C-alpha cells in the first residue's frame, strides 16, 4: 500500500548508457514531480506534470525526458548518461493547493543513480 | 528568482531545544513549509505556516515572520531519532506555476547523547 513508489531503488551504470526510472502513486493526486538531490543534499525540481500535462520544465538537459502515461504514473528517461547525473532522483505527488494552503508533497523513497 | 538560506549544520544534545532558521527571497509568497529527511530516506512534510506566528505540532513548532522574510523550525525535547536533514520550502509564484515547491539549502541536525 505504498503511496508513491519508484523503481529501481538503486541503479549503477556506465557513462553513455540510457536508463529509465519509473514512478507510480496511488494517492489520487493530480500533480507529480521529479526532483534531483545531489551529493550536497540540495533538492532541485526538474519536472512537474498535472493530469498528464507538462507544467514545469526547469533548465534540465534535453537528455532527460519525462513521460506521464496517466496521472498516476510519471517516468523519467535519461539518455547518454554523464558522471554529473549521479544523484538521488525523487518522485513526488500532490493535490492542487488552495491559495493559502500548503503544497504538501509526498515523496517516493528515491532512486540512487550512480554513473561510472 | 527564489532563494532560501539555512545553516548547513546544527549540533545539539538529547533533551535540548534547537532552532533551525530559514531566510527567503521570493517574488511571491504563499507560505513556508518544513520537511524532514533522514539519511537514505525520503523528505517528509512536517509543518506549514501561511500567516505570521507560531504553529505547534507536538515537539515541533514552526514560526513565520513575513515582514522579515524569515522563519524557523523549533525542535524541543530532542531525541536521537531527530537526527536528520531539515528543509524549508516555499511555493514559487514567479513562473505562475502555483504548485512548484522550491527547497532551501537544508540543515543537517546531529543529536548527540
């Protein structure tokens, strides 16, 4: 009954390879995100989808391509992996907050990507 | 743009009280949130302040002063399990994306026996 689940949890691969991370949420949320957490623990937003529509696309290299087949799923595909892509990638979801409401994100357990 | 600054590390002993500060610069403001992240774990929501003042949730309290662009998380009766990273966060209004959450630099809290 995990709320936000990501697979795989660990991913070790060589530079130049292509890899994907999958995310699913069973909370009925409309909005899903990908965040990247680097070695200094800085959490940076990458993408956000609302009901399968891309609404946030930060200045991320176009080697990163998100896909949302439905509002419960958000996948991240990375082409031509580089050393600097090594990080923990977190999927998260939320409902749309009201004007003064908290935007409470529920995060997945994270996918630790190591590029050798 | 948005920026949120926090101290990088704080150390305290069990049973003590610790305050983790957050100063922010935003082009719009809908409230300040706090998240906790244990080593190897996922960030989890702790608290939210939309208005000035103190919000209390058990041993944790969060304070906001919008005029000072400042907030803090107060942890009382510290326990070893409180050792974690703590992040403040705000919703980014600059882009018009009302559900874009920007996180602070994070504070690593080490609780010692």
